[in-house]
């Protein structure tokens, strides 16, 4: 399993939200680039970067931050937030990201995602499913996507997308453990997907449990920033 540290960006700063609420944000560092360097220096090879300004605005805002992180590290970066057009996909990849993170668009306009996959290849996309009580939420978790998580996964598989990460909104930022039951059900139904867990991790044992059930990766943010899990612990588990 690959450990993927997360950097969320608002106003060019490294922040974390609680349950996706922009009113509940905490600034952890004024320089996302410095944070990325710390992760790279510790030995991590993957990085999850979210342009929260872009997600809210519906257009990429923090492209320069991505460029600076890519220039400062050799990490495999996935970047998302505000990606709406094929030109955005190309720009993100050209800026140094290996993968483009897609969320709401995959729910609302799956035909566009399919066209992008045909153009760039499935390996360049990391599809996020934000789930609350079994239903996929969109637009920064503010709207119901009108589809259940399992139907959504089946749609993704149909268009060739297999790199998927899933966030249980009820657990995100709450530090009460990840959605193990949900992930177990997903992996049992769809063993062909590469499932990355996201949200709720608060202890190294949470990460071990995600590895045991077969998750391909785990995105970890707040637990690192709040020093509940050390980088050393994660690197040992990641090796």
C-alpha cells in the first residue's frame, strides 16, 4: 500500500478542513512547497494536492503552487480542484502532475471523463468519490450527486477508470478512524480497482488496517499535521 500525504491549498497556504467545511479551516503552513519538501525528504514518493480555492471557484487557482512543488521535488503528484476543460487537464500535466484528480465532473459529465481517458490514458486520472451514507456528493460536498457509490464505481469501470479514492465525508477530519466497512465492501465487489482510502485516519493502526483489507493506498493529511502519526511510522509501513 502506498502512503500519500495530502496538501490542501487555500490562498496559497497549506490548510485542512473539517468535513469539507471552508468555515472550519486550519492553516498549518504558509508554504505548501516547504511541506512538500519535508514529505519528499522523509522518503515519500506520492503526493495528493488539492486546490480548494479552485474547487470552490470552478477553475484552477493555484497552478503556480503545483509548478513550484513539482520543481522542488521528484514526487508523483496528483492535483485537482477546478479542472473543468481538456485544456485544464493538459495544463496540470504540463505543470508537473502525473495525475489529474477528478471529482464532480465524473458524476455530472461521465462522457467527458471517458473522452479525456481516451485522449490521455486512464493512468493519468485519479477519480475521487465523496460519500455520505452511501451516496456520492458533489460540488465540494454541497450537493447530492444523485447516484450511489456502487453504481458510480460501475460507471467508472465502464469508462476504464481504475485509480479511485474514496472519502467518507462523515469521517473526514474527525480523527475517528477510516471507513473500513465501506472500503471492504467496495473491494469485495470490485477487486479490479485500485482503491485509495481517504479521511478519518488518526492512528498508525488505522493505516495498518487499511493495508490489511487490501487498499492500494491511503491519503493522510490531518493526522500528520496534528502529529498523531509520525512520518517515520508511515515510511516504515510504506516500505
